[in-house]
């Protein structure tokens, strides 16, 4: 039934132009205390990565050898972009420091060093 299909379909799509400046991809591996959800991790990264953060996702988890008991290794990938200019390494490094500090404060997460 076409009327029903049109009723269900989301026709109010909004056009968002592509930026002419490049996105920068960064990865981060952290040790997360057991019981902390992916949702909380993504929320914390989003909160502390603003205003440059574009996307964030958990790409891998690992429990096992070389991972301290009571924790899970979580690899996070995120991208940053500014629609008006090319981002510089210094500001991307500052953003990463803010994200790591926020994860530590919010969730007790630590940076994985090995």
C-alpha cells in the first residue's frame, strides 16, 4: 500500500553540504572498568570532544593477556572537522587530552599504554 509506505517513510530529509576541509581520524585505546557501558564511553567522548568532534565509535574490545583484571581494553575511533578551516595538530592533541581527561574523570578509564 503506497499510502502506508509514504506515511511511514521519512521524507523530511535535510541536505547537509560536504565540508571542503578534511576530517581527521584518530584512534584511542583505553582500559575501562568492568560494568562501564559503551553508551557511557561514547557519551563521555562526545561531551569532551566538542566542538570539533564529528563521529565516534567503539571499534574493538579485548579482555585477556596483558589486560588488568577487572578491566576491558576498548579501542575508540573518532573524527574531527571544522567546516571553516583545516585543523592543526596542536588543537587535535588538545582535544585528545580533553577526551582522555574526561574519560578518566567521568568513568575511571585509563589510557592503555601497551
